[in-house]
């Protein structure tokens, strides 16, 4: 009965917080691609689509519990989640170089680098049991503190620091331009998303802290939704 209660609670949480983001993120990607098909729209829409794909894999994994597929779907979902968020940095770099003709090899190289380093979550998650997602955890994703520390280092060094540098560049590039306010909105929104990344890893690691988990569920899904929408709004048609 206890296990059934936990599973029921998790299914409710999934239905409330992890299903509808698939639709709104896909919709935002669709709206971006309707505006124009270029490197900037492709990159930002890919962010939304990868995160939507993550939610899809995680949601499907819940309905495949007691099978080996559940764990691997969740694990690969988290890989796409980290890789998708990494593309915010690539997108910011594209905006900084908007007036220049960026060689395609540099653009693709940046994507490949983030794609490769994001595999740390697969490596640590599987080979070092950094992610446990089975009956022993009542099918609640549980991260090791080792994965938590590595992930915070990854977010800080690979995402936050480059984004800070690019943010100053963006403000300088668009200085005195009407779009500057929207660029600032975009920058703030990206950092909101990165903060939710920090919070997510703590949420899945500090699983015994029910107070923090309740606060997270109450605040961060809404904050992440607002951040995604403001990123979309901050992008603006004028930047295409």
C-alpha cells in the first residue's frame, strides 16, 4: 500500500508538472521556427525541443517501471536535458556574432563540444551509480552527491561563466538599440533557467529533505515556465 501510494503521488506530480511543458515548449519552438529558419531560431527552438523531449522520456519511463527501459529512458532524458540547456550558451554566442558571418564549422564545433561534455551524466549516472531509479528508490530518481557536485561544477564552469561573459558582450553589442531591453530580459531569463538547474540537482539528491522538495515543487516548475516564456519573448522578431 505504501509503494502504491508513493507511485500514485509521483504519477500525479508527473501529470501536473511534467506533461504540459511538453506542449508549451513544443509550441514555443514552433512559433520560433515560423518566424524564420536560421541559426538563431534553429538553436533556440532546439533548446525547447530537447527539454520537451526530456520530459517525454521521463514521463514514458514512469509507465515502464519494473522494466530495464525505465532507467535508461530517464538517464538519456537527463542527458538531453543538460545538452539542451547548454545550447543557451551557443544561442547567446550566435547573437553576439549576429552581424558577422560565422563559419558553420565553428557553430557545429560548439554544439559538438557541449554534446560530448554533457555525456558526463551518462557516464557518472550509469558506471558510478550516480543516478538510481528503480524499486529500491520507490521509482523516485535519486542522485549521488558525487553527481550533484560534478553537475554543479559543470553548470558553473560550462554554462554560467560563459553566459556571464556573453551577456556583457550582448549588452555592449546592443547598446543604444531599442532591442537592448529585450536582450536584458533574455539574459535574466536564461539565468533563471540555470538557477532551476541547480535546484533540480539538489532536489533529486537531497531526497530526504521533504521541506526543500515541497518548496521546489511549489516554486521552480512555475519559475522555469516563466523563464522559458520570457526567453521566447526576449528573443523578438527583430533579431531574426
